[in-house]
C-alpha cells in the first residue's frame, strides 16, 4: 500500500484559509488534517473541514453530467455524456448570444475562494462571450466600501499579533463558529490578561465566553461607534500626536459626534448610557497606555441599510486613540488587499473589449427581481440563460420566494456546476459534476491572515467530475473561441495569480509554493504604526472627499435601518420583531448542510426567542412556529432563551430548503433592498411576526 501526504488548502469562505495535509493511500484520501507547521492553522481544523474526505466521497456526489427530465425544481434528471452536455450548452448560448450576449448571466461567489477555480477561466469565458457582468456583493461589499473610504484598503491587524492584545472587542461576529483560529488567539490573549468584549444583538457562543456582552439593537452599530467617539473626544482619551500626523478631518469629526451623547446613543442602540461610557473609557485607556486595543469587526454589522457607514465609523476608532501604533492594536475587517493578486492576468477583462461597449451589470443580491424582469430600455434584454457555479442562489439569495420563481421559468436556460444536488441544482436544465478541493489544483489568498496558499490535487477526479476551469475550456472550444488564453493549464493560471514583481509577494514562485504549501507575504506586522494609509491623502480619513464625490455624507453618521420599530413604526406595528440569521456553527453558508453528521448535530431549523416575546404569543419551548412578513414565511422549532434580546428573534442559517420540513429557509423573509454603499444585501434588516403553528407544514 502506497501512502503519501499531499499539501492542500481549505477552499471555503472563511478567513482562516487553513493549510491541509491530506493522507492518500492507494489513490484514496483517508484523512484531512491541519498543518501544524502553518502558523495560522497550527494543526487544527474546524469540525466541518476535518470531515472533508467524508464530503468528497459522499454517496450523493454528482459524478456524471445530467439533463433535466422533470419540471423545474423537481430535481429529476437523466445521465448524458460530456459531449452532449457541452454541445447542448454551447448551442443554446450561441443562439442567445446572436441576439444579445447580455441575456446570458454568470452567477457565482465563494463556493471556492481559489484564484484558479474561482474566477479565472470562467471570467475569461464570459468576458469573451460578452455576457452580463455579475456584481458580486452578497457577503462583504458594504463593509469593504466603508472600510476603504476610511483606511484606503482592506488591510488590518495581523492575526499572529492578537495574542498580545490587552483588550479585544469582537464586533458583529461569532468567531467560535466562523473564525476558529482567531478565537484560538483570543483565548491565548485572555490567558495573558486580555479583556474580551462582544458587541452583538445575540448572545452567541462567542459572546457567552467574553467578559462582557453589549446586546445592541440590529442596525445600530454605527450609532454606537459615534457615541464611543463622542466620549473619547469629550474626555480627551485621544492620541493627539497620531491624530495630527496621520488623520484627516478631526475638527469636522469632533463637531459631528458632539450630538452623540451617551444618552442619545443608548436610546438608539437599546443599551445603557453606562455601557457606552465604560466601553469608550476602557478602549481609550488601554490604547493610550501603549497596550494592544484591538477590534475584530465582522460582517454581521454591515448587513443592514447603513452597513457601509457602520464599518466606516468603527474603522475610525483606532486612529483616534493611536491603537495602530501597537502591532496587536488597530482593527481587522479583512486583509484581502494585502495580497498582490493579478486579477487582470487571471480574468482577462481585455477580452470584453471586442464587443465595443461595457456589458450591463446585474447585482447578485437582486437576482430574485432581475430574473422576473422583462426586456426594457433601462434593464436591457431579459435574462435568458444563467450559468451557476460556486454558489447556491435559491438557498442563499434574499427574498428567496422570488429567486425560486425566477429559476422556475420554463424559458430560462440554466446550467449548474456542482458537487451535490443543491436547491439551485434542482432547477438546472443541464447539471455538471465539478471536482472538490481534493481533486484539483488551486492557489489561495486569505482575508484573515497573510499567507499565500497552495492546493495540490490529492486524488484523481471521482467519476466524470471536472474542474471548473476544464469545463469552461471545453465550452470555449465548443463555441469557437480561439484565443490562446483558453488553452492555459491550471498550473499556468496559478503561476500568474500573484504579481512576482510586487515586493509583498517576495518573488512569488508557484512551483516552490506547491512544494512548501504556504508562504507569508512580506508585509509589516503593524501596517499603520506610522500612517501610510492607502487613502488619497495617505491618512485615516475621518472626512472623505471620495464619499462626498459619490454623493455620500463625507463624515461618519448614522443611517437608520429600513425595517425597525423605531425607524418604521407603521411596519413595526404589523411586524414587531427584528430577525437576524447568522451562520450555524456546523454549516458554512450553504456548504456542508448535506453532510449527515453535521446536519444531525444542528438538528433542524430553530428560532431563538426571548421568554418575554414567547410568552406574549403563547409560545413555549419546542413549539413549531411560523415566522412571516409581507415577503414570505418559514417555520422553525422555538428555543425560548434570553440569548436573544427582547424584540429580536434569531434563526441560525443557512439550511437547504429541501432539508427543512416546510421546504423553506430564513431567506423567505429577507429583503432585496441594498445597503448605503457597496450595493450589498440587507440580510439583518428585517421585521417579522411569529405565531404558534397548531399544525406544522410538511413540504410535498
């Protein structure tokens, strides 16, 4: 028996981007474990990825191309050959492209975070075709926009420095579930005397293990940051030298936040004035003492109407107190822009130039509306074909009822590249089997640490599965695309993923990276200790001329939610409960939901509800309830708990609809409204009502 160890990397949408060691015996992957030598991973994997081999060899893996034989959504297919699948797709796309290639839409996101299997050959194909472009906003674009306006780039505190912080504020995230290796560093800091504070409407697993939990109302994070700035300035808890040297617009900021007293902030946020004062004082004093005051901002705080502004306001805080001076201080939302990616070399946007005009852009977060729109001068042609890869929009996109209605159109030609028969795959006309991470080559950046990562293929593709790249090569050839770039191998694509001449990549060499598995970027551990922000001024911009030019308020402000009892009393009278749907611990977005052992651990869809709200509705522990608003409804089993603050219900997500008793999930009630900046969805800006179900619904 031949046994080898193959170096790989976790492909999933998680900031940890773990280094993997895959044990292969006679061509079969028998174990997936973390690389103990990789500093961020340290040999530890989350519960989900430690079972990656189980996922790869899952009995429900798609192994052959298939064609729909039932109604859309029924999930009935028959096996066909690759030749028939590719020729059918090429013929249909070719016919549509003759009329208007913009009637063709790619739909993808972060089913893999790989630079090769993500948007390389696929992007080349759609650029050459002249298809509509997809605005990929569904996760982080609002917070990223606000952060960039303030700091200039998605760059932040180095994960490896967190152990040394003395105050750690976890704002809008639950790292025990979604950022495990950061949480390991937090625990080390705690043992070293750090104080931990969680800011979250919900008392998550993480919040329960912090010294303090501040349970603000959903959508009010921007107001809390303004209140903290008010106290810092009013009580002179400021690093005046850092402000003078490395910031822009302090006097205007001072005037703006003067009105955000602790009392006003507390009223808006639904917390006490003392919580505002004490948090600001603790934050300022730790930073001014020269110790690490660190904020880990996560994406929960930006999934509301004013989400971009919320991220911007929070990102202003470290510069006020000079927290950036200390390597373990500052803030991290994402470190994506630390990586010198050569996106143009991978995606070849120049291929689109042959069409003479830019293609229209369709927002992935409004796919429910856009699939139902007819042709018009403003919208352009009706969407006639959708090619879905690395995503599951029927489960993950907002206002899910409309999404399913759009995919159910008999005149819509839908192709899905997948590992499993997801909710979206059930609507496919042609269903193509894609390889998993153990079966193909890729190279990865991270948004939580600063290591370039290699993924070597550990095993041969199962069945007839093919990498995304190969599928788009075949389609390009079938459609007569003759450019040499469509012949590039996966190794050639990986070789140009990062810019060799950028000093951060230290002479990036793909062959060397494949052998070692990972390589740290050449970046400072304290990125803004002496300024050097990537903004137009080179400073942290409390006042942003770019925002003013974009028609936004150039100073930090508060933008109330679309849907809250305070901001919309009329709607609040009808639907008085705010709802959020953060990730369940055992799922990763909609990935892993079909792994039986993980789904067994989650049990079934639950709704956490405060005892006071439950009693007012005659609801008891274990009751099945209907959660509803004007957009739709779902059912779940109630857990009566004070983890949810009064006026808030929490449905941990994202379940595949087919695994829910009523065939629905939390996105039935979410909205397609977009954020203040970044064109992102407002998943946590939702009002609902909840009622006890005497007779639970069972899907057919």
